[in-house]
């Protein structure tokens, strides 16, 4: 495991957060540095993640880890830290092949019909975009107690 720590993002991190989101081709909408936690080592941000607030729903999103830091526990540590700060259910959107990874954190696959109204239009757009790249979008849900 890498030697890193997780902290709330600061305004000075905004450009790095945006850059990592662009580099990973993640959803660039509803990105506000104030919602992020970052993993940092030696003054370098090596991972990011946020909880996106929507009316009546919250989404774990914008998870990215620097290529040279993958498979070291950074992503999982960010997810656990984000979940620990929440007291309600969470949703996430991911490519279907990532379902087993998020399942380790208590997320389970659900259908689009299970989504709150605030996330349905995001699903429709995401589904369209992922199909362009011959991928399948998955919707996942984690109850407040992780069950």
C-alpha cells in the first residue's frame, strides 16, 4: 500500500481535480471542489472522489486515481472515507465491468426504475454516451447501513 493520507479538498486543488476528471473522461457536471476528498502523498494529489448532492439523492462519483498509484488501495481508501462521512443511501454510475469492485463496498446493482427522479436524466445521458463507446452503464445503490 502507498504511503498517503486522505483529506478534504481545498480551493487550490480545483484545477488538479478538473484535470484528473478530464483525463479519465469522467462526468464533468456537478463538480465542486468542496465536495471532494483527495488522497495525497508528498504534496501530490494521487486520487480524488466526491459525493454529488442532488435533490433527494446523493451519488458517489468522480473517483480517479493516478495511473502510477492504481492497485495500491488509494481508490478503496477514498471510497471508504466518503462512505464514512455519509448517513444515508448512496447511488453510483459505473461501467458494468466495475460492478464487482463496488460490490466490495456494499453497492448492489439496481435498475434505472429504482433511481430517484433527480438521477434519471443523468442515467439516460450516461447510457447514451457509454453506448457510443460500446460499453454498458450500470447503476448501483448502497443502503445507509451498507446492507
